């Protein structure tokens, strides 16, 4: 492991315990659901990386293009020797775009729920940038988290980075709550850079979440595979299919697992019954107009400083400041 990396595990419960609690609670509801954060075991994380490279999945390439095009402006707003906190860090690919322009960052603090994937991604980044402290934190980033500080430059400004439009996985009130929690973690002089997916033609959205190679379907069904492996469940994966639809009234894509027959499934000593056509709701992905997202940011105590949008009006980047 490179010398400039220090790993922090902030889980108070084991990942398996959190996963089990969420599954048993979610499947006991009249409308069954499981939080999308549990997609990201090791296999799920790798499947998502492949999804991000698909032609239909415009989000990744559009956001990366915006980051490259506006990196100088972004870095100027950030200032020098900052601690960059990436929420839901994943492969740490996008932060590299910022690092090419950043002025002597003090530290990169990636937070992610997938321990193995986080360690691998952080170690790779630390080896690539030996002069920057890399302080990965294995944690659920929606919860208050005790963040490590740079050893060389403690108490320097913290700036949040939340790419990928993951903010869209939250309801409006959940998004406000997350931003307030993030503000507490970043401190009174913190800034926040976020990627937010825009409302657009439904055909584009449908193609992105129902890709022709079936990777998104495999990603969704991997949740059942994970339950079988970690929670002693007995899901028959061939008895389920992936479904993703746009809910125009709520302005969001919705992902489901659909039961293809009447069946019963055992999980950790509990039995759950499914009718043919019954669903497990696995993800929401809200899409926003610029003004809609600014209202959310302001409700959470942030002031929008700058917004960038691609030429095709697919995606937006927002630079926010606390206060």
C-alpha cells in the first residue's frame, strides 16, 4: 500500500448487518423495496463501471466533458491546498480530471460503502499521485461521518464532490437532508461541487436504463445474487426480470425487479411471498430543471455560485457555497 494512504473504516455495524436489516425491513413493506446503495458489492461496482462506458449511458461521458471543459473555473473557485471529499467515490475516475488542474490539494478523502472497491481505487490513486494524501473512508455517506484530516495541512478548507447525479437517488427531502449533513461534515467555509441529471426526452432516459447489452439488468439482478450469497436467501434469478420506466408525474426513472411467477423466498429464516408481476423497487433517479435543484440547495443552506450545462442540455454541474 502506498505510504500516502491511510484507510478509515467508519462502519459501526458490519456491512452484512446493515444489508440484512434493510432487506428484511424493505421486503416486509406492502410495496417491497430495497435501497439502491446495496447494489454496490464488488461485482455490482464492477458492473456499474461497465455501464458507465456504454454509448446509451450519456451521464458519465457528459459529466466528464463538463469537468474537463470547466476545470479551470472550478479549481479557481476551490482555491489552493483544499481537502476534497468525494461522496460515493466509486472508481475515483472523475476526481482525476480535477487533479490535473488543482493547485496543490492537501488531501483527497473518498467515501464509499463498498470496502474492497474503495481500497483498490484509493490505492491506485495514491500510487498515481504520491504527493497527495489519500484518506479513504468506508462509510455510508448519507450519515454523519467523522472525516480524517490532512496530516500535513490540518484544518484546511474542505470541499465536497458528488458526481454522477447520485443526488437523484434521493427524494427531494432526502436530498435536502443529505446536503445539510454534508454541510456539517465540510464545515462552515465548505463548498460543494455536484453533478445533477436534467429532465429530457423520455427516449434517451429509457435507453440509458435499459441498455442493449443488458448490463443494467445484470446490475439490478445482482442484488438478488448478493442476497443469496450474504443472507442465505434462495432467490431463483431466472424467475425475475429487470424493469426501468420513467415516471413523468414524479420526474424520475424507477427501477424494479419483477417476479415472473408466484413464488416464496427464504431470507435469514424469514419467508417472503411474491405474486406474479409483483415488484421490488430498487432505485429512483430524479431528474431536475436547474431552478428545481437550486431550490433544494438553498433549502439545505447552500448558495448556488455557478452552474454549467452541456450543449445538448443533458446534464448539469453545480458549484455551491455554504451560507
